[in-house]
C-alpha cells in the first residue's frame, strides 16, 4: 500500500468498537447512548485504523460530569474541537475518536445515516474505496488534502440522505 493511514477493512473493528463502547458506557453510568460510526463501521470499506464512536446524551452539559471518568480510560478531552454542539475525546492507543452530541443534533442523523446507507449500498462502498485508494496514492503524506478531496463524496451522501 502506498500510504500509511489507509487500511483495508479489518474484521476486528466491530469487536474493537464493542470493547471501547463497554468501557465508555460503564464510565458514564450508561448515560450516553453509543454507536459505531465512520468507515470502520462499514464492512468492506477502507478506513484509517481509528474507531469512531458517536455518543448521544439528553443534555450536552452532562458531558462535563464524564470528562474525568472518560479521561481515566486514556482519552484526552478536546471540547468542541471546531464543531459547535459536540464534545470530543481522542484516545491514541488504540486509536479511538469519541464524538458526543445532544439528542436532536443534525450530526447524529448524518453519521448514523452514512453508516446505514453505506451498509445497504455495496456500489457506494466500491466507489468510496476507489476514491480513497486514488487519493491515498496521490497524497501519501498529506492527510489534509486527502480529506479535502474526499469531501465531495460525503456531500453526495448527505444529499442522498436528505432526499430519502
């Protein structure tokens, strides 16, 4: 492979998600509903070796009570980190990103919709894999440019979700 940040689908990813989700849920007294999102949640899809987890809470302010317990699991708290209405945590090993939103935030439907749509559409998985591989070969050390050029595909997915 020409890059260091894109990997073929790994059958271990769903189990990795489950292990992390169980720890997070236990540390938050089950007050956060958790979902496996992103490319690692879609069988057959190339992805960065990072488990993305969506957390949903009834009130975003509640996350302030979970910062210490989640940090005790090895996560670093990054607040909104550029996305209003989100509380964000990063774990380096294993690599995990935890995105927490208040119930009703539009990003919840988008993230869950992406996974649902991709799981139902092998043609879109093939199209995104082809795009990711092309961009990874074109930008083997420039993740920012890789992400930027991949954004048009995600806009198409959002439009498909909104028209459904």
